[in-house]
C-alpha cells in the first residue's frame, strides 16, 4: 500500500469518529501536499478559509507560506502540510488541552504514513507538541517559539527520530512584518536540509 492510500485510509477513519470541534466546523481539514514528502510543515489549527475549503493554509497565511517555500526552491509537491487540530476552533481561539489530546493521535498517524525526516513546526502549539515528544501533558514545560525559532534539534515521536525546525507561524507575519527577515533566515536552514543529499 502506498503512502497516498495510507493517508486516504486515515482520513476516512477520522471522518467516521466524533471529535471535539467537529460539530461546529464546516469541513475536516486533513492536510495537503506530497504523501511521500521528506519535509512536513505542521501548524496549529484551521482558520475560516481553511474550514470553508477543507484545506490547510489557503488564506493569507497560506500565501505567506507558499511565498517562503518558493524562496527556498520548494512547492506543495515537495512537502506535506497539516495542523495540530483538524477542525477549526470557534473564532480561531486557542486550542484546549482536551482538543489537542483528541486531535493529535491523527497527526501522529499521518506522520507514521508519510515518515518525514524533517518537521517544521509553525508557531507555539506545534513546536511545544513536538518538543514534548507528542506528550500533551508536557507541552506547558516547553519554551516558546520566540526563543526556539530556527534552532534545529532531534526529537523522538512514537519511536521515530525526526529533525525539528521550529518556525514562526506564517500568520504572525501578517501582524508583524518585522518577522519576515527572521522567517527568511530560518527558511535558509530548511533550504540547507533540503540540499543535503542524505535527506532526499
């Protein structure tokens, strides 16, 4: 069974279960990109545009992400993009611990299928989740994205060694244009990983 079929099975399973936030959402926002990607980008949660279209990163933040990927020679065919939460929280509020606990097993299933070598965590929640080794209980102990962005480290997720590159969330650039320079510097680190012949 190929990775694409594996992801379709996980998505069908997910659609069949009741999860926090499902009732108030329009669509499941499962993920997009290459099922065989070596690099996975993981954000926090779908916004209004994502909820309406059933795709992650299709609004302004998505355009920012596309632009930054292009700068380092990547596009959607080279990466896989998903979120910690698969349904939109009302009014884009922060996720609760209960919601993260309910949704992240599905993210871990995606990682099991795709087997990325590198995960770029976008923003605080995704970064803390991976630094905590996928243990929601330990997320609060982790440092935030402001201190950690661009600092590569190895993490163990479900017995799989993954290189983690924390990045500011592309939505942060909308509100703070000063972060663009930081983002571009951090994306050079991603580019260096891409260019390592051992990665691909």
